[in-house]
């Protein structure tokens, strides 16, 4: 979606990154002293989510740039380190939790990059394996339309030996990564789904074929890859569609270059249901067999999840028997019933992913 309104926090208006982005964004710009100006502008719209996707705020991160993944004690967490570069997204997925996570949702980009780099250098000083990513509260590569900071991050990570950066996206904004000296410390990552789900539920995103072609190009540039099937959606013919999607991956991608693949079923907070019904009236994803989980989110009935995971994991193993496969936010019973083990059997999920990163990304 095009940016129709640009707001600039007065405290960052003179930063070089701000000047650069302001030049690249073709939209009216307004310098503000009070961020509530943006909140009011968004909340006044009939569809605040839609307006938020067309409104960009350049500001500074006044808190920590590095945060632990907000998992829950009831489900196994991967101990991800979030690089908090910004919030929200210009694409429009029906199931996106960010629609109701932020009040109001704000497409904001933090431009005080030197502060982030300083925090990262402190982390790099300790010889501890860590996995970082920028795709938790936003898409990692939407910002490449206006900013080259993800490329700078890739170059920064290339100069150390203990951490990896995962850039997760539904776009194909990869061109600038071709000539970066990355030393395999940056994992190029795509959220994947079937063509049917992408067409019906993921407005404004790249097609499955486009995403996989972009991944294949990154593989040619010697980047390690990862993929995330999250959310997996139950619908008529889902079995055939997911089988063909997985088959398509391994016709284009070398399984030996995949660091990990995650699986997660569609889940949502109850507050998201009326928002999906209003903004995506043709969507049927909220009318499945759901039960309230331990974290308060509605999830598919567990036997249905287990059946889906068994099938998809089996199809992946057919082409990639050695790939690291894991669940995002599932309990030990689901792990045991579908993969035949629980993370604690192998030292815990964080250690399991650290080992895979070390092998594929040449970590010390």
C-alpha cells in the first residue's frame, strides 16, 4: 500500500536516516511534537487499521531495541531475540495479530539506528550463541523501499562469530542483498502458505512462486534460508494444497541450505475475531473448530492440530529428512505426538535451534 501521510517526530527530523526516508517517500510530511497527533489521525478514520497502513511515523525507540520473544510459559518458546526496528506493516493479512495488538496500530519506524548498533555491539562482545530477528512486530523487508538499514545490519552481523540475523518477510525486496558480504550470518526467511490462503487472506503480499523464486536467488548468493508455515489454516482441500506447496519448495530450494522450518496453526485472541469479520467479510478462517488455549488464544481443536502437523511434518521429511523442524507455541504433548520427541530430550528448543544455526551459518 502506498504511504499517503508521513509524520516526523521533531526529535529525529535532522537525522540522516530521516532525511533519506523523507526524500524516498512520496507523501506529504508533517513534523510533530506530540505523537498523539498520529494516534488521533488514525483513530478518526472509519477503518483505523487501513489508515494506519497508509500512514508512516518516523520516530525514535525510547526503550530497548533488543527484546526477548514474548512467549508464554504454557507453550515451548524458542528464546528468540527481537530487534525492535519498528511496528506494523503495509501488507494486509486477515489473520494478523498486529491489527489488535497495538492500540491504535501505528506504522512507525525507529530511525535512531546508532543506538541499536551500540546495543548490538554490547551483545556481540559476549561469546554466547544468539538468534536475532526483526520480523516479530513488523515485516523485516517492507522498509527496504525507503531504508537500507537491513543491509547495514547484515554487514554488521557478518563481522562477528556468535550470532545470526533472521530477516523474515512476505515480500521480494531482496535486490540490494546481492552484493553484501554477509558471511552466512544473515538468514533470509519467508513466511509461506498455500496459494489459496495467500490469495484469500494475505492482501498485498508476494505470491508463493514469487517468494520461492526470491529465496532461490538468495540461495545463489550463498545466504542460508528458513521458512515459516504460520499460520497453517484448515479449509477444503488443505491437504492437497499444502502437499503441493511443500513439493514446490524442494523443487526450487536445496534442503541442505535450510536452517529451520517452523510450523504453527492459526490462533488468535478473541478480540481479533470481530475485526477480521468486519475487515475481511469474505474470510471464513474464524469459523473453524476452535477451543480456548492456555494462553487465552483460540486454537484449532488439538486432535485436528496434531493430524495437520503429522501430515505436514511427514511431507517435509520426505524431501528434507535432516532439516530442523519445530513448532511455534505448542505444548509438549503436541511435540511428542507429531515429531516423536520433546525439545527437552535434546537440551531444549533454544539449544536445538542454536545448533542448527551453528552448522548452517558457520558460527564459532
